[in-house]
C-alpha cells in the first residue's frame, strides 16, 4: 500500500469520523476502485488502523454502506431491517398523507401519496408505521367484495381490534339480501313503467 495514501485516509477519518468509502475517496484523494479493489480498506482494518463504526441506509431503507472510523476496534455489525427500524422513502409519503387527511384506508392513502395501491397494501409500509407508533388503526371497514380494511389515523393510539370475518352462512345471507333489493327495485321500476308507459324515468 502507498503509505502516503494510507496517511491521507487516516487524516480524513480523524478530521471527520464515520465516512463512507465514497467520502473517504473524495477527501483523501484516493480512487474508489483503489480503496476497495486495491484492498486498502480491508488491509487497514486487518492492521487495526480503522474499523467499521456504523452503517448508512440505502435508497430502499436497508443498511448497505459501512462507515469507517480511525483506530482499532470491533466492527459494528450490519443491522437487520425490521418493522421497528424500517425507513423506506414511500413511508414518509404515506405518513404525510395520513397526518394531513386521515383517517384513511390503504386505497385512499395510495391515491393521496401517489403510490400504487398494491405497493401500499403489500410492501409492509403501513405495518411498519403502526409498529413505530407513528400511525394507528382507528376502525375497520367492510369492503364490498373482500375482507375488512383497516383505517389509519396519525399518531400513537390503541389499535381497533379486527372484527371476525363473516361466516359462509352470513356471506350468503348478505348476498341474497342484495339480490332481493336489486330485484325489488327492478320490479318497482317495471310497475311504474306499466302505469305510465309514456314516462321515461332517469337512472
């Protein structure tokens, strides 16, 4: 290794602890490929000149970029992404939407935050925000042809318990009731038309 380059790296880290590889390359005037491909950082770690003192998040919220500090020390382990520490860019937009316009279900959140409904529903963003006590479930709404949807509001709070799903008998009963309502409406309209054949009804 070039001793002058090593000294410049150490000087940069002593001046500003916890730098990424790219930041070290810029401040120590050492090429990025030289730092990693040339093995500078690895060799300096093995010699006890530097160590990993933390990790930086990437654009997706994961921990992928090690941060270095001058001096000997045990490398800080790479954190795992959990619901407690998750911090994806879409989560900020979701939180802002709920804070300003809540209570909202996931479809309303998606529309306001300008995200795909499938992303909001399936990416785990809402679950993470609930776990972090940034939002909570205030109620559940029954969708027309699907399961109950949670409705979210801003801030910590006690989550409303999820109602039990309808049994098959209850689902069939609701379906029959809807069919009867539609049939009754149709019969009423036909009766009105028979009584007033020259009258055109809107709808």
